[in-house]
């Protein structure tokens, strides 16, 4: 699912007209950390709850989409 998670993050970010830097900054994480999720290097569904919820809030995504899939 890692690649699909990254694709969901990327697609939503682009829909919102945001850069990776903006998502990272608003989520309170380093750019490289966010990029690893989006590129599928690190599975988003396994990240810390606090980080996952922050990213979902910034991207206006339902966190259950990642937990239940």
C-alpha cells in the first residue's frame, strides 16, 4: 500500500495547490520526512499518530482512509 498512500498524499497536495514544503511546514515536520511518505520510502500508515493526523489535517484527508485500507 505504500505507493498508493504516497499517490494519495501527492494527488491531494496538488489538488490543494500546495508544495511539499508547505505541507511539511504546516505539519511541523522536515521536508525530507514528508517527501519520504509521498515517495513511498516510508509507509505513511506506520508513521506516528501525531504526525499522521497533522498531515491529514493539512491535506484535509480522512485518517481512516489509511488505517482501514
